[in-house]
C-alpha cells in the first residue's frame, strides 16, 4: 500500500469524526464576561471512556477579558491578566462532567463588585495590559483581604501531600489551596519555612521570582527553583528548594552569580556590564533521577530597573502594562545549571552556555544515559511571542 493510499484511508476515516462535531456557538478569542461558574455542573457527551478511570482533570482558565471594543484601561488584552478560574473535568463511571469556579483574587473581587463589567470597573491592577492608576489608588485605600491574592494563580497546579494548590510565580507563596471535589474553600497556602532565605524578615536577601513548573519525585518531594538578590552585597543567586508533604520548604542549594556593577546602568536603564553576572528568567525546570536542570533563559533580570516603571503618559491615568525589570538579550546565550540531588552540590561550577539566545518555556522529558550523558527535551519559544 502506497503512502498516498494510506493518507486517503486516514482522511476517509477522519472525515466522519470531524463532521460529527458541532461548531455552532463556538467563540474564538477573548471572552468578555464568562459565566460558566454559575452552572453547578455541565454534562460532557463522551464515549469509550474506561469505567475504571475515576478522578479529576484540572485546567487553568483565562476566563474573562472585558469588552474588546472598550478603550485601553477598561479591558484586558493578555491571557496572564485575564480573570482566572479553575476548571474541573470529573471522570467517573465512564461519564464526564465539567464545573468551574473563579479564584477569589483581588482583581476578581473588584470585577465582581461592578457586576462583571470591566468597562465600569476599569483595570485597577498592574500587569501586561493597560491599567488605570487613578482607580488603582482608590482601591488601595480598601483594607487588604488576606485571602484575596493580588493576582490570579492561573499558571499551574502543585500537589503538596494530599493538598492541591493553584500556583503562581510568586516566591513567597504558591497560591490557593482548595477542595477539588467542590471547587470551594479557597485559602492562601503558606509554606512552613525552614531556611535562611524566606524564614522571617530578611531585608538583605530578596527573592525575585520562582519557577512555576516544578518537579515532583516519586516519594512526593517537590523540587523548585527561585532567583534572589542580596541588596547589601549586590549579588544575584539562583536557588533550589524542596517542599515535603507537610509543606515545609528547605533551600538546599544557592548558586552565586557574583557582584554586579552598580555603575553599569546606561541609557534607558540598560545594564551595560558583564551580563554573566545576571540571572535569567526560568519558567520551568526539569529533572532526572539524580539531577535538577535549571534552564536559564536569555531574558535577564535587569538590576537597573529595580524601581517603579516610568509613566508612559504623565497626563493620563491610563498607563501601558508590560514586562518591567527584565530584558531579552539576543547576544546572551542560553545557560544551564545542574544540581546533584544526592550530594546537594552544583555539578556545574559555572553555567553551561549554548548559543543562540533562547527562551525555554516548558519541559518534555529528561533522563540519564548509562555513559553519564544527560538528555533533556525542552520547548523554546520566540522571545517576541512570549
């Protein structure tokens, strides 16, 4: 049988499946105000699902953006900023049902206060989208709710012991712990800190960001990474930590990049010094049986931008959102740090460098060859599209 015949056969088998699906009432783009959380449960037509499967498939939803025709500052245009919700597909006895719930974050509560109308609420929180600083100042006068996160934990899910957490990249806290069965009882999950970086006030060592995509050993131990800076010594670090089933976090490794030059801030707050002294953003890490691999992207943390971003228009309350505090450098190679889980030491005394510059986003697989070679498959995105 020729390749063409095989292709036609595959197409013939596929066409009835394609046309059996309905595309009516399917919207493509950014939902203005998604109300799927108001349905307690939705039945999902499904076939050939083994009855022995019993559990949940959780997903993160960038659910609502506001009216796309609204002016800047009254709508969202980046999926990270969208009003975040958790979706749950429950699989039981060969049937699938779907339910969802918005996270009780501060942006959600403001949006809900205005009857889910972002044109009325505007965008009084900073992010990637344009935002309203006047509205932000008014809402800052409202006492903080300890269980209302300042932004949505809609990036990942962590499993700590038997607890499921909706995760962010905030280094001090992961996100919300919640009841998976009912999508309720949302509350901030605090780590039990047993380390010198996060435990108690430490004005010198300031954590900056955390890799949201962690690794989990077969025994349930979580491995994660973070970046930090010692402001007294002007040193950057990349750290590796563990979280046990009780939620206790221990910092098990710190890589010292060295002292960066405080006089190397050039035009437009660009760092013009030795860029090997700067850590790069890490969105995900990977691991093998014995090693943790940290892919350091060419999106570098810029110490010259450790300050409030400049006003994009001093005569307007609407300011442009976007990335601040980091810069992508085309001439800075992708770097890797490798940490030995067994010895608690860095296997790389200096980061391995690989040209060209890259922006690694997610991980596929990693393993150790018998000859000692480590293989790691990663997904790299275009920096302009990230």
